[in-house]
C-alpha cells in the first residue's frame, strides 16, 4: 500500500482551500464563471489525457478520461447561455506546456492523473451537486472500481510530481479567482 495521499496532504489541502473552491461549494459561481473554469480545465485535461494515452498510462483505466464529458458540459452551457469559449488563462498555457515537456515520462503523467482524475472521482462527487448544468464531467459508471484500479498503479515515488501538480492547480484556481473581477460573459450575437 502506498502513502501518496498522506505525503501530499498539505498540498491537497492548499488546493481545496482556494477561494474558487469555496465559492463553488457555496454555489456562488455564475454559470459563466463555471464555464470559464471548465473551458480551461478542458484544455488542460485534453493535453494531459493525450500524453497519458500515448505513454500508456491509462491502460486499464481508460474510462477515467474526462474530455468527452467536459465537452458535453461546455456544449450544454453554450446552448443554455449563449457563451463563447473565452481566452484561456496563463496558468492553463503554462500547464499545457509543462505536460508537453514531461510527455515521455509515464510516472510524472500518472502523478497528474492521480491529482486531477482521482479528485474528480472523490471530491468531484460532491462538487457535481453544486455546478451549473448536468455535471457530466463528474459522472462515472463505477467510481469504486475505477478508484481501486487507479490506486493499484500508484506508489510513493509519484509524490514530488503530485505536489507539483497540486501547486499548478492551486495557481490556476487563484488566477481564475483574480480574473473574475473584470470578467463579463461573451454572448453569441
């Protein structure tokens, strides 16, 4: 059994304590703010999942992929509110560039899958109750089985890279929160 969760606990807590997460759980995000969050997540997950597939990191756990359900959520919000995809944040570009840099390092990619996708399997099951729309991003066929199959791939050697990922997620949420002060939705004509 690995101690990855315990080793990365402080970094995880820091990500969970961002203003953005608190606002989400209090249902204080507007549909557009959630849309901006999700459109940036979509870009990051697309980059991560593509690299992870190419490096065979997702072998045996392919149903963990979230890009297709995220796309459905984005399309739902676009239909309902007339939103257009916003310009992505700098932290999103930085993350995508970083994933490209480590794309040939399966263990590092697995650490990012652990942080992001296990988060969707765990805390995401609570979050889905608080987001606008159907929250397809957070729906899985068999959460418990998938968690077990992911856990079987994990080991303590992923801790340093998982901490890097948690820090990048925290930076993204902080940048996102700062951007809300000037944010106005861009509606289709």
